[in-house]
C-alpha cells in the first residue's frame, strides 16, 4: 500500500482527483468505481472542476460500491440517488453507464450476480475509489467479512447504522438493516484502488489497514494484498501510523 499524507482534506481531494484523471486518461472506455459517504465528496468536486476544464468522462462507466436494501431508488438517501446527485451529474457521466446494485430487486442474489457480471462485461474497474469506516470496513464489508467475497447481501453493523444516522434525520433505527455490497474480492479485482480518509476519527482504521495484521477483523487490511493500492490521507487520519 502506497500512503500519501497531505496537509488537509482539500489537498486530499485535489490529489485523489488528479490520480483518477491520470489513471483514466487515454482509456477509450474508462471504468471508475465510486463510493458514497463524506470522504470522496472533495474528490468529486475536484474531478468536476477538471471536467469543467476539459476532462471528458462522457464515455466513462461507473460502478457504485453498495446500496441499501429496501429503500426506494428515488429516496434521497438511496445510493442510487446519492450517486446521481454527487457523481453522475457533476462529472457529466452518461446515466446509462452508471451502475448501482439493485437493492429493491425481488431476487437480491440474482441482482448481486448480475452486478458482478456487469463489472466483468465492462472489462473490470480501472480505479476503485474507497472510503474507510471507523471500524475498518470498505464498501459495506464489515469486520468479519470474507476476504474473497463477491457482491452479496450483508447486514450493517450497529456502529455503521449509528454513523449513517446523520443521513436519516439522526435516527439509527431509520437506517436500513441490510445492504448489497461489492465484496472484498470484488474490490481486490479492480485494476487499481484509491482510498481516501480524512480526520482523526479514521486514524485507528487507517493504521490497522496499512500496518495491522491482514485479516477479516479489519476488512480494509485486504488492500495490503493489492499491487496497486494507494491511500491518500490528511495529517489527522495519518496520526496513528508508525
Ligand atoms: C460508501 C461506503 C463506505 C464509506 C465509509 C466511510 O459507499 O461504502 O464504506 O466509504 O463508511 O464513510 P464516510 O466517508 O462518510 O466517513
């Protein structure tokens, strides 16, 4: 894992956007893996600025990491909506090329298999952008997740539901219990991965990811197995690294 420490969240967003633009440059049909949550927002804003200045992502495909089960896709906090608002529109992506796991499918297992097939049909993900949970999760692969897992139904950890309550009127009970998420194996199949983290609350998870033992207790530690994993953090998120 290559770790890049920068002074503040704005610098993290600028650097991550540059890395993504460089990775996708020259690819006729680039494929970007996108995350929701707060961490990547600065990166999306910087990418939007690059698009404004001539970067063309209109042929790019995008695959989201995860989605809640049972939320109407039109619900403002469904990742389907969140990705449309924060990624598809500002980056000028073609909505027909933006994919989010279908958390309202009648057959969720089939929806997961279809999602894996769609990633493969697109030629795999060129760069997967990731945030990290305070408990070390990536996507919604909570501690204990299998390191070889593919897209599947998972139950959110109580801590994650509390962390995400801010998007549901402060009510952890209002956060869906289940989700669909790319597996750790899916994430490891991306041709490169780029994790962004900022703030003191991520420091322990960042240290466990990069320096801790490889294992399911810290799902993000699986990135130690990836040959092209880059982590861009601010000084606060780097503060527990040795
Ligand atoms: C988002 C996702 C999660 C978040 C993580 C950090 O699609 O899969 O793993 O990246 O929970 O969330 P923030 O960035 O809000 O701290």
